[in-house]
C-alpha cells in the first residue's frame, strides 16, 4: 500500500496533475450547423424539390465548365424519375383522399 502512495506523490505525478489543470476542458461535439444534426442529413433522402434545384445548379456548371459533369446530371435525373414513378404508382392505387402515415 505504501508503494502506491509513494508513486502517487512523486514529482512526475504532481507535474502531470499540473499539466492536466492547464489543459482546456473538452468541448462537446457540435453538429454540422446550428439547425441540422449530421444523422438527419445522412438518413433523409432528397426531396423532389431538392433534386430539381440540384439539376438547375449542375446544368449551370455543365454550361460553364464542359461535359465532364454530365454523369452527375444523369444520376440526378435518374433519381428524380424514380421519385416521380414511385409517387405515380402510389397515387394509382390509393383511394382518393386517403393518406398514409409513415413509420419511423
């Protein structure tokens, strides 16, 4: 027991405590910005409006910088078509006025 007490009272131990006292306190992890957490960004699929806006932006980029960015436009159009097809299929089979609650 005295060995543990002796090592805790060494100059090195006291110096380590002094260094720890001078270190700043750890900051809590902050989200990407004030309003959105990173998990929400990852789990949320893009909406139709977001995809349309992205198509507008990428078309400006293609016009300014050339054909290198066409694969991005193809991907955005494909995702937009998928969203529209899924929506059309749902409305085809749903009774008018019927809504569905999403599970989380």
